[in-house]
C-alpha cells in the first residue's frame, strides 16, 4: 500500500539497545511533538523482548494514529501486529515481506542505487529510503551520499522517498527543497535535552520550509 496520510513528514527511528522505559519515554515525547511515523530498530535483544517492547510501543502509537514500523524483523512485526516493516539490502525481500504482511501493511526498503529502487517498486514497497544523506553518528562507516542522491532517487521512482542519515535541525533545510515524503532522524530527537521540543522544532521547520 502507499503511505497513509501522516501527521507530519518526520520519521523517528528509535535507537537500539535502550531500556524499555527509555524507549517509551522517547515515543511519548516524539508523539507529543508531532512525529509522523516511528520505527523500532533492535539488533541484539531476544525476540521475545522485541515483541513485548513493540506491543507496548504500539499501545501509544495506535492511540495517536502514528504508524509503527519494525526494522528488519518481519516476524516481530507480524507477532506484534505492527503497521509495517522496513527491510535493508540483506534482509527479507520486499516481495516476501509484502506477501507475509498483506496488502495493507507499510513496507519500506533501503535502496542505495537505481537497480534496488526498481526492484523495490516492482515488489510492492510503500516507500524507498536513501542515505546517509549527511554523515551519520549511527552509521559512521557509511559515507554520506549527499542531497543530490536524494534527487536522483526521486527521479527514478514514483514511490515516496525517505531521506535518512545525519539529518538534524541545522542541515534539514538543505533537504526541504527536495520535498521528500519522509525525513528520518535518530539522534536529532533521542540525544536532545528535550526530545518533545526537538521533535516539534523539526516538524515546524519541515512544514514552514516546504510551504
């Protein structure tokens, strides 16, 4: 399915490895600040714990009509009855995730080049993601692709495009001219002294810069 109508274009990816209470605190702050979509991304926690955390987060996001996406783990998305999944290059193919989750789920895909964009579109992705646009503290091993890569991705697909990687209050204005569908951030919210206020500022910057 295409992306639903979101409250904003801001997409908050929760940091991995945090205690459940801290995850919930960040989710509540981001929702209060006007976030449009949230992603739960864990790599090392046991599957049972991941499902339990996702269910607890969903209680908050459903009340606020904010979709919750699970990173990589289609099985966790299914078990928790989340709104969708985001798959990377080495994860489950988009077509398989779509078949398992059904036509109403949101299925996002990481697409570093034109070939992967075409495959994601053909297999039923809801959106494609390109990055890191800027240097990213969460993935320092990956070189920044720049704003021009976002533009090329938009030219290559009819799908909504998500810009990700190193986006913060300082550089987000460099992106708004591209009018992307989603601006994905991690530390711009999670590392802020006041995550709710940081979310609200980012939402306002996107809205006012694109208007």
